[in-house]
């Protein structure tokens, strides 16, 4: 299948069309087995755009096929103490099932990289479930790789502690 022509742009958290796209796509991801398999809480959906807008370190990229939103990447700027520069964590990557396998992720990640470079970031980071083989292949095609400092200590792991 040849890649679709998508319009990729930074989201404006104050634009109602962008906020509808953002919460709709994120909820679709949450309902997908790779996103946990259940819808986000209504309060999260209602409050997320304003919460992101209040954080200058947050930005999102939306992909549209015509007027239809088909992809989303949410990013949060962090800081690398080893490089003394910002980094950008790619926090959510969403492509609707109808547009998977059509290089929408590639286009969105290129826009994320452009924004990260404009912010002076030294690297992009992301997390992915080990069983999500198609996502891993897509990220590897874009230059992402396991992180390690010394092979004797192995690759980095992503851990969490819920509060």
C-alpha cells in the first residue's frame, strides 16, 4: 500500500478542532489493546487540552487525511543532565487502524524531530511495549534504538510507580 498524503501540524491546544482530534485519537489509542483496552475517564478527556496548554514543555503533533484526524503524537520536554540540554519524550503515538502501515508515524516523528531541534533538544526518547513489534519496527526505521551506556550493564528499562 502506498503512503497516504497527510497534513502534519503542531496542535494548538486552544483550537476546538485540534482539542477534539487530540482527545478523540488518544481515547481511541486507550481503547486499543496496545493502549490498555479501556476508554479514558471523562474527566481526563475534558481536562487534558487545558492541562497540556498550561505546560510550555508539552507539544503535540496531529496528522490529518483531508479533514479526518488520523494520527497523534504527544510529547513532553524533559532535561538531560548528562548533556545539559533539553530532551523530548515521545509520550503517545497514535495512528488510527485505517491508516496504519501507511507511514503516518514517519511523517509525525519527522515533525516531532523538527520541533525538538528548534527547542535545542539533544535527543528523543520513547517507550514501547515489547510485544508491539510493528511499532518497534517503525521506531527503528526512524533511528530509535535501545539505550545503554555500558553493554555490561545492559539496556535501559522503563519502570513506573503509580502514586
